[in-house]
């Protein structure tokens, strides 16, 4: 196990560099100029000499490979560079916005698990019943419905029509828990319920398969009550594929945060990514993508390790 973990950790920097390099090349291939994104496309009062000097200062005259190597050299020293747009430190900008995305992500994942796992389990136990049909329909709704459409419907109902919740803004959970939950209610509901659809489907399939195993029939024959059989024997041994899909959901969670933070005007990492793309802010976008990449790699490693915890028979060589 230790050897496996060390090997995976050593692979992470290589994967992260490959992802950031691909992004760096793609960003430079896109139409648009970061200089004019900074000063405005319609700005004509700045002379060409000033633009050339600014381009030289930012290193945009160098070949793309040299620019990337300069960025990786700064990264090795713990420096993510400065934003093209406002010359702010990328590290500070990400640190300031990270709590918003963490709060949104953790609450959404909690909602997805708390809704998806119990609903999928109940659907498996009540197979072919109206409850099973309702859970399946809800799961398909969560998988098929786009985040932006669902968020607009929630805003229309709970903000425009009922006036119960705010449509935008952010309050830290430690600052004012009640207001934080009010401001996070709609974003978390949107992201959590759409993510729960896949968890429901995988939980249902996994529990259905487990319910036909010999050890479950033996537990019932010993006279154990239904709840103990389902929770301690069937569900517990069904969690490996569920843990896998929860780990893989992180990619959807990060992608969803970009949309949700834009829809609800949350000052998080996802919204920062959109602003960086629109402004051709290469250093800021590189920092955001690096953070997302490392997060996905770490969560995937934790998911793999959790297999051995959930099933002691699993060993990594």
C-alpha cells in the first residue's frame, strides 16, 4: 500500500504539468490578444510603442515554449505569477476565492450523498414498485437536466415568485451560519440534486446485485431484521462502485461550480476561471487549472485508498 501511494504521488506532478502544458498551448491558439483584453478592444488612444513595451514586460514576445518554461520555473519556486489584468498575485487571488468554492463544493457533495445513497438503496429494496419508478425518474432528471436551466427555474420560483431566498451573494459559514445557508441554499440545491442522480443509479444497481448474494440470504435466514440486513450487509458491501462514482463526480462538481458561481454571482474559483478566459489572463487561468488538476488527482488517490478500507480483501502491490 505504501509503495502504491508513493508511486501515485510521484505521478501527480507529471500529470499536472501535462494538463497545464496542453492548456497553455490551447490558450495561445485561441483568437484574441491579452493586451487588448486588458486595455479594451475599442481603445485607440494608447500608442503602439506603449503596447509593445507592455507586451515585452509580460513576456508575450517570447515563443510559447519559453513562456511555459518560465512559468514552470516560477512554479518550482512557489510563484504562480501575476495576473495580466490587474497585476495581482495569482496565489493571493486563488486563496481569497477558494473558501467560496470549498463551501459550495462540500455542501453540494453532502447533499448529493445524503440524497443519492438512501434513495438508491430504497429503490433497490422496493424494486419495480412506484417508489422505484419515482427514484429512477428523479435520477434521470438529475442526469439529463443542465445546471444552468435548473438554477434559473429555482431562481424564478424561490426568488422572483416567492421571495424567500437571495439570488446572489456570499456569506461565510463561520461569519453568519444562517445567512450563509440562505445564500447557499439555491446553488447547493442545484448542484447537489443534479449530482445525486448518478449516485442514485449506481447505488441502486450495486445494492440490487448485493441483495442476491449468499451472505445476504444467510443473514436473513439467521433472523436478522430487514434494516440490519440492508445497512450492515447489503449496503456496506455495495459501497465500492458508489465510492468510485463519488470520486469521479468531483470533475462534474468542479465543472458545475463554474456554471453555478456565474449564475449566482458567487466570488469563487469557477467564476475566476470564466473571467480569466474572457480576459485572456493566462497566468490566472493556469493557476486555476493547476488547482483543479491537483484536486482531482488527490481525490482519485483518496478514492483508491478507500477501497482497501471498505473491502479489506483489496491490496495494492
